[in-house]
C-alpha cells in the first residue's frame, strides 16, 4: 500500500515514485535520481527513504537546516537545483 498522494509505476526499465505532482525518485538500471521539487519537507524525505528501503538502494535522506541531504556509503551528498543523481 502506497502512502497518501503517492504513486509508484514502472515503464520498461524505469521506475518512478510520484508524490503529489513531483517525481521524487526515478530508478533506472544505472542511476537513482532524487528530486525534491523544491519541497524540502519531512514527507518528501520520507518518500525517498521508503523507496530506498523498498528497492534496497542503500541511501538515507535527511533534513538539516531546511535542506535535504543523502547519506550513502559513509558519504553525505547535497542536492543541486533540487536534484541529486547517484549511480546504482
């Protein structure tokens, strides 16, 4: 069961998780694209973390000082223009 206002769908080899009108997570065989859409909220972070757990992606998103960051493999990554692309 998906959370409120959240839809996940797969087309070919690409999976997208949409929260309201923002594609928060896009998964391809090579990349994970995270997108806050400018909404640096607890719920946006929760949707990203839910996708990470569900698809075993190995990252953890968190908020600090009103911004979103991602921790993966001992490194912390920041977003540029609301987006972050990680290799799979």
